[in-house]
């Protein structure tokens, strides 16, 4: 009976197997045995199909107690020969998310391969977060040198060597590429070098075709076809060049190409209003370029909280960045062959002359065009992004996608978390992982502008729209960081740090936190943990400030200590309560 089956389902032993074989001949199991695996997969919910590399579904045994046993069909009872796969998991794309998922799956004993046609590490390591942060650091040093006389250091003739930092940066990236390669090898992950695409075999099963990186030919004799129990797409994205006059693409470079520049441009134009555009503009201006920022509308970072976009706008102008507003983009670019300089004609009729480099940083698109998604029935959203559910599943069974290719939260740590949780769910024997998934709520993020921005949760306007204006309460502060204390300049000329807490509900739960100023990038992580745990304004106020720091402002925002004494913590820290103890 069902209770007996539930008992035996907890012990996968030879006796267990023997009993199941006996029961398989009874009417009780008559509907469970089928040679049509596709039909069974449709009848068994995906959440119960957590197959292990050996082909037996341990989760199916563990789930007998919670689902109708007519859905259970152990692998060893299936009719016909067992299906053969080259890999348990085949990952397309060796970026942060793909590698994280591959290595996690391999740690559970899965047979895993990764297909990659470029350098290991993807966008983040090669043309994104890592080299960008190196250049941000260089620009920050330049700002400190500019300010050093305020601290008694004599300003001398300091020269910046672009070539030196470029070589050092690229050597660092090369070391990271080798580390990724070593880690994959140590994890037992097979590396397949080439361009991947998807196709269906004669039986309608999705396969991965790997072609040489320098060939797109479908008839190339060196193509290899692979079958995998699970396929993960983690190909990331690439810069988008706005449509329009052909001269735009011909005479501009992308944000990826920025890292190929052999010298610091004397005069540069950055086109875009997102975080990549403001980051590059800040770096170049700090290092000495005459920098212009071209915006389609009135200001950059329009989707961020107003306190951030407005403060950054003021600071960019203070630094000397020329901002061209409401341009509706670039119309065309004229190139002067005699001196190699360019003239940018904007759609509002204005022009920028004598420009060395034009950087298009107007957005990114998913790298999916060569995958053949439509050929296998994978659905896409607006912009070409792959449509996935909360478990990273696509519209095709056993094909998944994580990272920038999905267009949810396009951040490296988000892709890593999603990739690992997917591997946990598919290959881990831990029952806690049976429904493992990643949360896209309250994701902290940083913009490495000058000054940097840290933000998590809802903007003030988003909170009002979601919860209603009457339930939202905002706390904010604007001040000059202590770094500028000794500066003998007018207070109004000192750069400002701005902070805002957006709270909602009677308990004043913190639903948004936004900071711009020195060290905003470093202070956000800890506050992100607090917000993920449901911290309230009272929780913030109950935390004693670290003085003197900028971060202390967030736990002393006026009025301090007068909010409703409600906590989001498991054990209340309010009113002098003792700290929680670990469970024994």
C-alpha cells in the first residue's frame, strides 16, 4: 500500500529494489512502467525529476511519500535500452555563470562539459567588471593626486602611463584566465573549444553542435554533436550599436573595445545613459581626457532613484564632463582623413568636433543569434532574451538559461548564484536542494561612477507605486564626506554624499537603500544582508554607529530611534536585547 511504499522509499537498498521489482508486476504499478520516456516526463512534474549522473533518480524515491505513486517509474524499470548521453550537463558559455554551474554540478559527481569559443571568464573577467575596476582604481588614484595638496603634499609633475596600466591589467586578466582553466580541470569539467548551436536529432531530442570557432558552416566535417541530459545556455551579452547611419558603426568603438585602446584619448565622446556609459566617462575624465557624455534624454541613470541620478549629474559637471542632453542620439559621424579626428552630428542638430574616440555604450544584447533557439522551440522575450521561469527552465524540457542571456538582473554575482542553484537542484542529493532557486529580489548593485553608487531595493517612486504613498516613509541625508574636511574651499564646492532609506508599512521595513559618495561601493554589502533579512528602520537605529565613517549616517538618519519599535529579525535586537545564539 501507499504507506508501505513511503516507508521503503526512504531506504534505497538491494531489498528496496527487490520489493519494487516484485510490486512492478502488480496492477498498482501497471501504469507506471512505460517505454515512452517522453510521455513519463510529461506526467512527472519537473520538480521530481532530479536525476543523478548514474541515471537513477534519487529524488523520485524520496518523493514517493509526497506524490501519487502512479507517477513513479524508476529508471531501472523503464522498457528498452537506457538512453545514452555524452554528458550529464553541457554548458554553452564559459563565463561566470556557466563556469559556476559546471563546477558545482561536477562537485556532485556529474559528468560535465563547457563549450567556449573565447577566453575563459566571459564578459566580467575579460571586458567587464574586472578590467573596469582596475581602470576605476587608476582614476581614483588620479583624483587623490589632484587633491593631495589639501593634505600638505606638494603637487609635482606626475605622469600617467596608459600603456603601463594596460599591460599590467591585461597580464592580470591572463592570470585569471589560467586560474579559470585550472579550476575547470581540477573539477573534472571537459572543455570543448568552438562555437555551439542547438539542433534536434531524428527523435526530436535537443543536441549541441560544436563547430570550429572560425567556421559557421553547418556542413563542416570537423563539427561534433553531443547529447546531454541537461543543457545550460550561459552565453551572456554583447554591446549594442544603435541602428542608424552606417558611419556610426564604422567610426565608433564599443564599451568592450575600450579595453583595446592603446593610448589615452585626448578628446572622447561617450554615448549612453546607463551605468557603463557613466563609468567610462568618469574614468576617462579623471585620467585626463576631455570627455563628453551624450544622452538621448535629460539625464543619465534615469531608472535609478532620483537622489542618485541628480547627485551624479551635478558631480559629473563639477568634474568637467560636458553633458549633451535631449539629443535623441547620434545622427552620423564624419571622419577627417587628414587628421584622423571625428565630428559627431547629433539628432538634435548639435555637433561635437575634433574627437579622437567615440564610444558607444548605449546598452547590451543577449548573445543568442548563432544558437538556433527557434530551431528547437526555445521561446524568447523582447530584445531577444531567453524566457525562463523561476527555476531557470526554458520552454524546452531539460534546457536552461542563466545570466545576462535571460535579461533579468544582468550582474555577474546574479549569474553565479543562478548557475549554482540550478546545479544544486539538478544534481544534489540534499533534500534541501529539491526546489533550489535564486531570488531576484533585493539584489545589491554598484555603479563604479565617480563618485561610486550603491543601491538595493525599490526607488522611492517604485515603493509609492507598489505600497501607496500613505504607507511609504523616506529618510535621507546629504553631507560632505570627512575626506573633504581639510579642503580650504567653500562648503558648497565640496562633493556631496547622498543617502536615502525608503521604508514601507507600519513597521517601516526598509525596502530601498540608495547611496552615492566615497566608499558607497564597499559599504553596501553589509546593508544588503540586513535588507534581505527584512530589517526595519528601528533595526537600523538599534545598530550602534561606527564613527567617524560615512556608513554611520545610515544608522543615524534623522529622526533617530523614534520609529515604531518593530524588528524584522528572528530575535529582536531592539530595546537592549541580547544578541541571538546559534541553534544547538
